[in-house]
C-alpha cells in the first residue's frame, strides 16, 4: 500500500511582511502545492492522501478561499482525508461543518471528524485524532490507541500536535506522548503514525514509523523551519506480517524564506551583500530577512540604503530585522568637505556632523539629514 502523508497546508495564511502584490501570489502558491499532489500521487501510484491537521489557517475564511481550496483538493484525483487540527478545530465555528464546505466538498474528500477508526478499504484503516477545540485537556492521540487489536489490519494513525520529546514544557495537556505511539507500534496494532504541527520534515523516535511531513509550502525563515516544502510518500507492505515501512520525501514547495546574517563595515561589505542578493534566483518567490551588524560612514550607510531599496522592489519581501541588527553610523573625517558649499550652509553641515557623532534621537535625525544631503549631492541638486 502506498499513500501520501502531508499536513499543515494552512490555506488562507497571510504573512504581514510580504509586499502588497506578493501576498496573493503566496496564497496561490499554497493552493498550487495542494494541486501538485495530484501529480505526486499519480506518479507514485498512491492510493490516497492523508492531511494530518491544519488544512486551513483558521475557521473564519472568506468564501472564495474555501471554494478555491476545495477545487484544488478535487483535482488531486484520489481520496483525500482531512484531519482538523489546532488551527481549524471541530468547534462550533468549524469550517468543516459550514454550509459552503458541506455543499461544495468534492466526493474524493473525507473529513476525519470523529476519533477512532475510519476504514479506507477492507484491511486498511485510518485511526484519527481530530482536534475539537484549540485547547485539548489531554493527549489528543493516546485515547484513540487504546484497545486497538494486533489483528493483521494495516493501520495508519493520523494525529496533530507537538510530541513530548521536543517540548520543554512536559506538563502541557495537549502534548502527544511518544511512548504511547511506540507502544502501539511495538504490539503490532499500528504501523505508521502521520503527524502534523511541525512545519519541517522530521522523523520522530527510532522506529522509522513516526513522522512529521512538514508543510508543503514554506511558512517561516530557514533558521526556524529547517526542511519545509515536502510531502512524504509512504510504502507499507501489507503482505509481510511485520508491515515494513519505507518513507520518501517529495519536494513540492517553490517559495523560500531566507535569513542572511552579514557584517557591514565598509563599501566592500556592501558590495558583497549586493552580489549575494543579486545572485539569488526566483526573487519573486523569495523572502529575505537581513541581520546586519557593523559600523558605517554616512556615505556607506546611504549606499546600503540604496542597495536595500533596490532589492526590496525585486524580492517578494526584503526587510532588516531591527531587533537583531545593530549598525552604528558615524560621519568620517572630511566626509562632507567636497560638497562645494560654503557660508551658512557649510556651518549647518558642520553642526549636523557634530550632532550625528552623539547619541539619541537628535543624532539619528542628523544622520538621516546628512544621508539625504549626500543623495541630493549625488543627483546634482545640492
């Protein structure tokens, strides 16, 4: 038996830092990743797709988002099983019970809307652990594992949540307990556990049968999500009593969220940053977060600003992380001597330079004024 394990589609997700026209493209890319599963399933010969929670970003979605998402699922072409997660739980406002979802749900889409066993076909079962609220009072998976027999039926657990071995707060009620999963595997009642919640592809424990698939499209920067953009193709041998499993990742995501950490202390460092940004491919599908540290002259800071301004227009988003970045800007000796001005204007420049070498808001304003003066001088205005 072969199937596709995926999770955390979070359709309808927005990212506040994206440029205005980039957000609709990013939303479309998340649906495109869902549509791509049709080709993945066909080429792999997958029998069905399981989505281990957080299909939608939340339950209050625009009707257009719901309709377009369901149409993307229709195109997958094989049965698709959706598990409600912490973002889209089966509560009173659930998208899964809305009139629109119910009316437009394709025939190949099934919501795993009750805890326990759901038969795929004779001999193959999904054991579902849907979230019914955003704050479960107990492990959402452990309860559905109780009393499962080791009777030769091939069983796939579909769950969602953080596994206790990865979380320092061991007392959190909603944690998934790895020991309970491994106990069900050891006694032969369960043969694979498809998890959602982590957005990076990750094996859990040592059995080779417990996995997070990660999100099929990136949702955060690469220093937070190490390996996003995949789905997992899972092979389970039904003929072998041990039900051996093989898991292969398949890349489907196309966007990248990149963090660049750079020291910038002179014009050569700025030129190096410029080159790195220039060589990055697929700028319209790339988000860049910059962490910059160093000390620059006003001239070099103006050059840095011009560089960043240019690339901010080319990338889906480019921003400097102000919390982690620290750039000191100090006027260099003689930096403003060749502006060709005199009299009162020269005196004013000298006063700005003196203020810029101090601390506080006045110093920042002085540096900004000097940078503007340099830009105007470069344009032949001053």
